[in-house]
């Protein structure tokens, strides 16, 4: 049971970071970035390249992938989102779906990446190293994932709540016109927001890499679980996104752990939960009733 | 809308000729014929998605789910049922289409509870649920799917190979024809009002949510039909073939061709269908190219290829209005300006107030915008509601017309308690309304705007629209005639063909009044009709309002022009900070100390 719980929290950490990324892009651009899951996959692959080509350890690769992710985010905002925004919200959403197509199929074309998932070296020791806690065997890597999730949350909190720049970005997202009036560069804030969201995707793709492998065509599935997480927790609330992500991970692992449940049916059940969550509590666990139409 | 649709209908014969030409050329090239067959199949699904995206503004990333339902229905039915193929195939197709339509209804019903983002996510989730179910169902063959699906057979005739091209395009042509009919009819006009301004459509009595769900069901049915034909000609259905990439491809087709038009969907499907087959050896880079293409298209040409073509065509002069009915005799201008065809017959029975508001309260967070307001209107009277800006007048109008929910209180219209009703149901009772900022349907002509006003009096069915039955055509003609008569009565006839967004400010207000009057309301709420009008326009407005009242319409008017208010109202109510501070005949209210204080202040 504890083992399932930790396994759930581990995959849930990945979903939580995807959900947070979706939340940040939504705040900045008012649309959902459907490519967030693909960026997570690509981020993990970038870390793999660091390891394979530069022969660095996973920690350095994590920092490198996060930085490259930030740069990719800036490019994505400048080359895709900003021009598409002129054609309206639906066009903007469609542009992110176009980005899904580019990343999903494009990453298989990159030398060294290919279309099959590959393992990323462990953060410490061996991937299979485990400790026994209360009779359950817990992977050391799972503990690293949870610790790194907390680290990311702490950094984000400090940035958005404790620095002038982070507050300016929040102001720009809340009220672009008002922010402009008091001299905040809203365009720049938007750009940095998307950069951060994609950096977060790369970070998330890397920290779960040693356990779940990196690469493959699973980006859409990761993205949708990120949505499920964000929507279950509350798309408008960062805490809700994290909570939702962990919850979705745990529910998924518990369903898979039930006797007689085939592995493949757990995903459809999770998606059905999403629809149910939308119906019952559209504003999420945490959040105002703004999701419901007036 | 009709202009847009006209371009669409005009393009179809050209596209049909291209299909025939390609078909003849493909007789010598099986690969081309096969590519063309798939293009037709995609086109069927893309037309549905195009209507959904372009005509009611709803995005779906789950069309592959409906496609899969149709495909699996045919694959399962034709391989498992102990029926002769001639019976099994049509039955299986029917099952697939009906199931997909029902799934569309369900998805629409669930997804439309939410705004845009959630809707797109919900459709994506639906698509993934379908793939998961196909993958896990033993009777559907699990991961390896269903193989050896037979070709459609009608007696001795088996359709496969080259004839399949013609068969698939014949179905696509029928779908294109039915869809154009649908857009031309009452359903299409309702779609167009939703695309332009949902709230305005609701207060005209158009059940917008119902029409959006209908669009989902129609798009679902077409995707199911496409899937059914796909399974028959490919002979094998696997879960991965009807997964997210297919949904994305369909989306790309619609975006590339131009959403909201049948021709655009056909163009997009044809181009991607052909690239799809001929670019088989470039797997992956082909999909990357699609992604780049769709981003470039939404940035550079949001109307898609068909939008580009239409803009080119627009550069040439267009013949003047050639709508059906344009040449018919105009109804003679009535002697009285707004005299209606028949006196107001419905409404409240004698002795029951057309409108009774009881203790209505509306709070926005901590702000009480309307505070326990009660009043009842007498039939056939003109009452004005005045008060300083922010007094809660428009909020009260919203409450009466069902926009938003009340915090407290009850509203009865003609004795019927309508508290909590949706705007379109309240409108259907015979309640009309105009908006402070004249919410016209900008992309529609004045005539079409006024036609939308009488929408709820039109009686045709979805099926009649689809097949363009005489009854549907007659209903459309009658709607045009009715709208023209209304325009003539209000002396707006010369503007009939103008797009609403091109109207001058004063004309916008008059057209909005005409649109509200076209519904033959017996209770009419008019929000600041005189704002921004010149003296002449005000005189016309005054005459029109009084004529309506003399016809027995009960009017409630929000207005800041005191001269107008005092000269035409039988009764004046004054709101201040949400509370009613005065209520009575104009001369009484004019001298009321509280009212004077509210307007001029008490400092002096």
C-alpha cells in the first residue's frame, strides 16, 4: 500500500509539474498549451543528450535541460504564440496543437533520440536501489523525485511571491492593461512566463526520467494527465495543480494495483474521472467558480 | 452569412469537377485512386468538424473517437453478425453513425458546461477514452483490432479498389450537399448568431446550448460515417489508427482548408489526404511539416486556403443582393409606422401583470447592485427606469431577461414564475430586449439580423433543413418576407443588405430595435435607446416606441434623456445604488426631493 502510494506520488510529481506549466501558460496567455506534455518528453531527451554527448551526470544534465527548456520556451513564445495570438484564442490553441505534431514526430528525427524510450542514469547509485520503510520497498529515485519537486515548488514560490520581477509577471498576467500603465513590460513578462513553463516541463521530464524513461510517444498522455491534474485541483490555483497532480498519480497507481484490473484500462478510468470531476466540481478542489459559464 | 455561404455553394461545382477529373486520371493509377478514396473519407469527417469549429466556435480534438466508433461498428457488425452482407453492411453503418451521433450528444452535453479550454480538454479526453476502450475490449480484438473486414457488397456487386473512389466521393458529395442545406436553413442561421454573439442570440429566444450540442452530434455522426466507410475499404481497424494523431490530422485539414465552410473542409481533406498517401516514406517529417503548416496558416491566413480564395474573388465586384425572395413583392409600407400585422394577442390574461418583480436582489461579491426591488407593470404602458450611472438599471434588465442568476427574489412574467429560467425560454414567452451597446450580429446583414429576431416563430425540423425539403425552403422564404416587412415598417429597408458591423451608430440602435420587434414581443425592455442619437433620430425613436405601446406592447425603458423620458412615460421609476427611491407619474417624480438630490446632490 505504502509502496503504491510512493509510486503514485512519483509519477504524480511529473503530472504536477506539467499541470503547473499549463497553469503558468494559461495565466500568461489565457489559453491551454496542449504541447506542454511534448515539451516534457523533449526536455527529458535534452537531458539524455547532455549525459550521452557531454558525459555529465544527471544533476548537471537536469540544470542544462532546464536552461535549454527556458530558451525553447522563449522561442516558442516569440515564434509561435505571439504571432498566432493576433488571430484569436482558437487560433492560438490550434497553434499549440500544431506544436504537438512538430514535437511528437520531430523528436524521433533527431539523431540519438529516436522514437523509442530510453533510460536516463539515476541521480544517485543505481535505479533499482531501494530502502525498506515499514515493510515497503521504496526506490531511492522516487525520494529524489519528491525532493526535486519540492525544490522546484520552493523556487517558484520565492520567484513569484518574493521577487519584484516575479510579482511584476503576476501583475501582467492578472491585468495586462493595468500592468502596462504602471510601467511593466507585459510582452516581456509573457515571454518569460512561457519560458519558465517550458523550463519546468524540461525539469519535470528529467527528474522522472530515471524511473519512467525518456522519449517515446507518450507526450499526449502526459499532457492529458497534466490537464486532469490541473482541472481536478483547480486550473487557476498553483497549489491545486500540485495537489491534483499527486492525486492523479496516486489514483492511477491504486487503480493499477487493484486485483483484476488490466494495466491498460487505468488510463481511460483516469480520463473518465476527469470528465466526472468537470461535471461535479468544475472549479477544481481549490479555486473559485470561474470555470463555470455564467 | 449568406454571402459567405454563397461563396461556399459556388465553389462546390468546381470542386466536384476536380474530383471527377482526378477520378478519371486515377483510373490508370491505383495509388492515386486509393489516395483519393481516403481524401473523400477524411472530407466527410472534416466537414462536420468544420461546422463545429467555424459555425458555432467549438473546438474538438476528439473527432478520432467518433471516427473509431463508426469504424469499429462496421468492422464488428460485418465480421460477427450472422446476416447476409447486403443487410449487415447498411445496418452496421447505421449503428456506427447513430452511436457516434449519440456520443456527440453526450460529449456536447458534458463539454458545453464549460468555457473553451475545458471543452477542448474534454474532447481530447473523450478521444483517449475511446482508444482505451477499443484497446481493452476483447470483442473488438484488443490491440490488434479487427481484421478481414469485408468490402461493402450489394448482391453480386462488391465495391473495392477503383470503384471505391467513386463510392466514397458520392457519399462525401451527399454530405456536402446536406451540410450546405443545413447552413442555409434555420439551423444554419441559428449557428451564425451563436458565432456572432451568443448572449444576443439567447435573448432573441434562440436556445444556443441546444444548437451547439446539435453541432457536436452532427460532427460526431459525420466522423462516425467516415469511420464506417474507412473500415469497409481498408479492411482492418486497429486502435492506434483512430487515436489522437487522427484527431490532430482532421483538425489540420479544417484549419488548412478554412473552418466554417464545406468547401474549405473538402480542400483541406483533399490536400492532406493526397500528401498522406504519397508521403508514406517520409513518415515523421511529414507530420512535422503538418505542424509547421498549421502554425503558419493560423498566423498568416486564419481563414485557411478557402478564405484566401474567397478574398481573391471578393476583389471582383459582386452582383447586388440575389437572395431568394429579394425579387418578391415588398409588403406595402403600413400607414402607421410600427403597425403590426396582428394586434398583440398573447401576453398576460386580463388582470395579471405582464411583469411582476418581487424583492429582486443581485449581489456581485460584496456589492449589492440591485437591492430588494419590487414593482409590477400594467399592460400596454410605457414605464421608464432612470437613475445615475451604476444604479443597477442594466443589472435589473439582465435579471428580468434571465442573464445571470438572482441572489434573491422572484420574477413573474404574465403570471408565470420565471426565476432561474434561461434567457431563451423567457424570450420565448414573448419578452424582447435591446442592449445598451446594441449587440448586433456584426458579420450578418441587417436583414439577417432581423430574421434572427423572428427565429422562434419559424417552424422547421432539422431533417427538413438537411434535405432542403419544400417546407424548409418555404419557412426560409417566409422568414425573409417577415423580416423585410419589419424593416419596411421601421423605414430601414434601404439598409437590408448592409453588414451590421458597417452600420452607423444611430442605425445600429434602430436595427436592434427592429430585431427585437420582429419577434413580436408583448413585453419589451429597451436599454438606453436614445444614447448617441441626433435630434431627428430621437424623434423617430419616440414615434416608434409610442406606436409599439399603442399596439398593446408593454414597454420598460432605461433612458438618460430626461426630456424623452418625461414626455413619453406614463410612469417613472428611479433607482439609486440598487434601491428604488421613487416610483410614480413623471410630474410627481420630477419634483421628488430624493430624486433631485440623487441627480444634483444636496450640497448646495
